[in-house]
């Protein structure tokens, strides 16, 4: 077998992987700057940040484990690979509790499975680190490379497969969420990327157990892991972050209206702490409830009176502007009846009611 010692190509691999994480870091910084943006808050920014940090440490563990530099800490790769997948499990579990089980993301019943999962990850990593290097990971000083035993590789891969099977089961449960606030397809892509990474790693370890001694294989393994780690995080955060920069007000209004249409305002407001800091209404041309300017001004006025998500979403909704149909109980007034009531309450003086709410928008929308 041809052995490839550490060289300039390995340095290029480290630089390429670092660039990938640099791009993802920029997205995370923007997300934290705009952390009050509702679509970003709904992505559980703290947990996504934990995933990013675990991914960075996973990459740092990949470097010595795959033989790119002199560092005796290959166990870091295993530990934070587990932490990364555990964060995805926690994310799935939170959505399952909220949307499938109709339970909150608080209390010991929510945190107990999470604590058990993280405890298992930590205990497994400590035990493998305490074991003799002859049974787990050994370091070849002459070549500045790490080498693993077959038993250690198979056990570790088995535990990782168990994590992804749990994610797959939770993902299948998420398909029952019938709403526009539906992350099933997002998790479908995440699971596909994760299983692709597992298949890649299994094939490499099965065909070349000492793959770290061969430059091409260790390059593919390291860059493949870096691409999948960053790809999953960007899949979660990229769209809301980009929208928070390009069209924050319009996108957040649309997002909140879709949430209201699906009847998820209460459960999401309680579990994701969603709120907005600016008035939420559509321009008259986007609100085909009525061509009457007084009526549209009245609706905007009613919406502008409340900026908190829970209060705002309790107002008569404007689903008609989205072309959707909302189920209403027989005793409840219809959307048309609510609109007629608004017209009766707000006659020719309706336009004046929005004066104190949002002057710049009033001038732009009315004039």
C-alpha cells in the first residue's frame, strides 16, 4: 500500500474546509444580529448555534483523525460528531412535541430525553478515550498519522447509525404536520445528507480501513464531512437569513399571516417566543377584501394596534390576501361579516385612525 505523508495538499484541504465554515459563520452572525426576526427565531437559533460549534469541533477532530496534521486528539471527532447528530435529534424532538404531541418545550419531561442523549454521548466518549490506544485510536509518530482499529470503527459507526435511525423515525412523524409551517421537507433533505455521509464513511472504512494513510481518501473524507456539516446548517438558516436582509418586513408579514392561517399562532407563540417590532399589514393592492379605501385603512388600523404576535394573530385574519380558505365554526362570524362590521365602525373617519400608528407607511400607502 502506498503511504502518503502529510504535505501541502493537506494544508489546502484544511484551508478549503475552513473557508466553508467561514461562510456559514457569516450566516450565523447575521442571524444573531437579526435574532428578533420571527422566521429566524422559529429556527431555534441557540440550538443551531450549538450545531455549528459542534460542527467546527468535528472538523477540528477530522483533521488529525484523517491524518492532515500532528495532533493527538482524534477522539474530538467522535465526540462532536455525536453532539452534532444529537442536536439534530433534539431539533426534531422539539417539533414533534409541539406539533404532533401538542406539548410544550418546557418541563422535565421535555429535558429528560435530551439529558439522557447528551449523557450517553459524553459517557461513550470518556470511556473510549480512557481505553488503551491499541483498542481505539493509535498514533504513528513516524508518519504523523492516526490509525484506528476495526472494532472501534464498527462500534462507533453503529452508534452513529442509531442516531440517524432515530432522526429518520422522528422525521417520518413530522410528515403529519399539515401546515405551511412544515419542516418535513427540510428534515428530509437533512436526513438524506446525513445518511449519504454515513454511507460514504462506511464504504471508505470497509474498503480501506487505513484510509488516513492515503491522501486521496483522507481528502475526500474530510472535505465531504465539512460540506455536509455546513450544508445542513445552511439548509436550516440560509433562507430566513437572506430574507431578513433583502425584504425583512414583507417576508415576516407573509410568514406570520401563513402561521395565522394554519391556526398555529398560540402554540408557536408560546414555544418559540415569536413577536414582531413593527406594524403588520398589507398594501391595499394586496388585500382584495374590498376596494374601499376606508375599509382597508380600518383593517390596517386594527392590525397596527398590536405588535405582539400573540395579540396580533388573535385579530381577524387576512387569509383572503393569501388566496387561502379558513375553516370557521358555525357560530363564529365569517370573514365577510367581520369586514362589514369594520366598515360600520369605521366610516369616513377611518383613515385618521392610523395617524399615530405608522406615519411613514400611512403616507406611502394612502397617498
